[in-house]
C-alpha cells in the first residue's frame, strides 16, 4: 500500500473511531450518573480502561516514531560506510 492510500485509510479510520467514541463517551457519562451502583462501577471501569488504552496508543505512536528515526539513522550510517569503503578502495 502506498503512503497516500495508507494515510487516507488511517484518517478515515480515525474519523470513524472518533464518531463512535463520542457516542460511547456520552453513554458512559450517562452511566456514571446511573442510580444503579453496578452500572456506575462498570462505567468507571470502562472509563479507566479507555484512558489506559489511549495512553498505550500514545506510547506505541511515540515508539513507532522513534523506530522510524532509528531506521533512517541506520540507512544514513550504511551509506556513510559504503562511502568510506569506496574511498578506501580508491586510495589503494
């Protein structure tokens, strides 16, 4: 999949997820005000897990960015190595 179509797909998924997330958030908010303690407890658990998932997703995205930077650095170092080897061969 090329970069453009991948980015488009990610954007569409994010938009779809945010619409669903807004509806879910409203439902959870209403459930937190329920007169049924069991409903309130489960709504709190949902809220807690959603927060943990968002945090983990942020960590994953940061690690992906870090990995991409390291891959780019590796590619640059490999190119430098090839250049040094060529200079060495030319000098001999």
